[in-house]
């Protein structure tokens, strides 16, 4: 057991060491070495992977999400917010019906175009097939 | 640059689509004219107080009675050539051809004019007289030309992939061969 004087001496030495730039440089070098160390990186990766795979963490996250969703479902504030946004959205659509009309028309137009393109491609392929058949029958090159 | 000439399947598809359009047009015309005729025959368009027209009215009534059954056959015979000539001349494609992305052009790539369109319709009649063999010539020809195309000096191309390319390609000297 150190005596009082020895303990005081050790504390003072430690304080002096900690105050000195040498100690700072030493700590910095140690930290840098730790950051660069492959072992630490492996450890961090391992911890993250384990957390990802952990059923306990999964269950915890699920429970928390479920709790938050349940709270949101019952929340009057959220209900009011959604209602207000929906009313705003509907009002905006009423004021600018041309946008939704354009959207619907665009969708129908592209569906019709897809249909006709499919029909034309099939007809084109059938034309070539009939041509090949006739050429074979007439023994043409 | 070779144009994509339309083959037998595309052209038959376009023809069938046109038959459907024509059938609807003919049926609609027949129905409208018969409805109007029946209304007139029922006397609903007559003013009973206007006796001065009565003599004329009986003549019209007799004429209508005799004429109404002919509306359907007359429309069925006259609509198809009128429909084709009008569409070929104005747009270069009938609605059925537009559905399949086909366009009829003169052999030199220029658009079809009235005279060419009339010759092409006559070519259709010629094809019917050959029991359809004139149409089947499309499958045996390099430029996929039927008898009606040879009579009118026309070709039918797929213009939905690149319309400008099809027209320009037909206009090249190689494609102007009258032998098809």
C-alpha cells in the first residue's frame, strides 16, 4: 500500500504527464492507431452484423414501431392533420382539374399506344413469317 | 435504306378493321335514314293545316315507301369505295390502316391522289374477279404488292416505326420497279 506521500507523488506525476504536450501527442497517436487498426474495424463490423441479425433487436424495433403506429392511429393531432391535408388536396384538385384530367388522359393515351404498338409488332412479325413460308413454298432465295 | 412493305397479315388486319368501321357506318346511316323516313311517313313532320302540300306529300310518301328498303344495299355498295378513296386521298390511310400503322403511297413515294385512289378501288374489284388471288399476290411479291397495287402503281408501307424513313425509302430508285 502506498503511503500518503507516495500517493501524492504519483498523482502529481500523473497530472504533470497529462498536462504535458508529450502526453497529448501520445494519446493522439494511440487513438490514430486504434482508428486505423483492422482489429477495431473488424470488431465494429462484427458488432453491427450481430445487431442486424439479432432477433432481440428485431423484436425491440418491431415493438417500438408498432407502439408508435398504434399511438399515431389514435392520435387526434394526426387525424386532424390528415383531414386538413386531404381537404387542401381536394380543394386544389377542384381548382385545377386540368392537371388530373391531363394525367388520366395521358395514362389512357399511353395504354392505347402500348396496345396498338403490340398489335403492330405482332402483325409485322406475322408478315415476315408468311413471307418466309411463301418463299419456301415457291423455292425462292 | 429498305422500306418495310406491309405484308398479307397486316393488310388483312387493316381490311378487317375497316370492314368493322364500315359496317357500323352503314348500319348507323341506314338506321338514321329509316328513322327519319318513318317519322315522315307517320306524318309527324306534316302540318295538318297546310293542305296545299298535301298533293306533293303523297308523292313523297310513295317515293319514300319504295326507297327506304334500298337504303341499306345502296349504302353497303357505295360506302366502301367512297370511304377508301376519301381516306387514301386525304390522309393516305384508312382508319384500319392507321390502327396497323400502314400507309399507301405511290410507287415513287409521293402521296396518293384522287385518280390513283380511284384506280386502286378498281383494282380491288379486279381482285374480287380473280377470287381473291389478286390480294394473295401480296404474299408472293418482293415489294408485297397486290394486283390492285400494280394497277394503281402503289405500295403499302409500315410507317409507324419511322414515317419519314418509310416515305424516303420508297422514293429511292430501287423501289420504283414496276414489276414489284
